[in-house]
């Protein structure tokens, strides 16, 4: 299931490209939890967390935070950054389909298309059941996915991400192979290149992954089939008043699921 292993092993270069302030996104999670659960958020599980941006931001806000990822290199980098920032986060190297927390959390989140590594219906149903098992009563699970207008069966756009820090430049060229989603499975084989210029030393890393396209109807159906979660809301940005629609204000597809009452 792990994707882009060669790139994700190089956590510091990944961070140079993608490091950003996610405090507004974490505040949105807090607002959503208050809206749907009727109480204040106390704890968060950051799924496929990478460098742990959301887990670290949650910890800075005084929340109990857990960061989960399959790549130990990412978790070590995240732990080092958390230590530098003086925040406490629990880091867990585990499979998102089968993880069992010692203590449930109020909210689980999978941001920045973290869910697309799960390619089969069975994997997604198992994952949804797993998330529900790790949530407190009334807890929510939030999926942050690319907008369907940008990624769909006729479109997997090429994207270039760029970052610079302390004399190091990194460019990531996404979908260098003209990736397309397979009609029967909704899975695309994606090739990327990471170009690194580290103080004049140039390196190119090539990598691949298979990614699952998820449409709103599929998510709703798979949540129902799980018997553990139900979809309660859709948003187009990290604002409670921004619906998922075709307007220019809609940047992402954010799905909110809530643990079903037993």
C-alpha cells in the first residue's frame, strides 16, 4: 500500500516543498467537531501524516495529537521537528486499515489526498471500520480530497511543486507519465520525479504509485457498507459556510463522516 517510497524516504526534501501553515485547517477541524458532536475537540489522529503538519499544529493548540504513517523516515523527521517546536505528539508507524489505538480520539483526519493509497473497496471498508473503532462516541472522520473538477476519469493533470530553503532547491514533477484513471477500478498509475539541487549537488529521484479516484457517491456507499460511519457533511474549503460546489471558492472536496450510534 505504501506509495512513492523513494520520495517519502527523503523527508527533509519533501518538507522543503510541502511545509506550510495548517493552523487554519486544524481550526476548521475543531469547528466541525463542535458543530457535529456538540462538544469541544480534545484529541486528533492524523492519518498518513508525513512530516506531521496537522498533528504538530493540533498539539500547539493544546490537543492530544497522534501522527500515523507507514514510513518510519517521515515519522522520525516529524518527531525531530516536534521536539524542536517543543510540542508533544505520539508517533505511530502502522497500517491505516488495521491500527488499534490504546485510547480513542475525537477526530481522525486524512488530509491532502492521504486516502488515495487505498485502492480496493474492501480496503476502504476495512479502513472506515477501523477509524470508527478508534473514535469516541460522536467522533468524526474527515477526508480531504482533490476536487472532482480537477481530478476525474478524463483528467489527471501534471503538476509541479517547488520549494527552497537554506540553499536547497527541490522540484517535484507529478504525473510525468500522462496518468489516467482506469475505468473499472478507478486506479491510476502515477509516475513522479523529484529534482534536488542541494548546494550544487543535483539528484533526480524517480518514483511511482497507484492512486484511487474516489467520487462522493462511492464514499457515501462505502461508508454505509462499513456499518460504522455515515456521511454527515461536504465542504469545498476549510470554512463551515463553503459548500462543495462548482464555484471558484471551492478548492477541495472535504467529506465529514461521523461514528454511528451503537
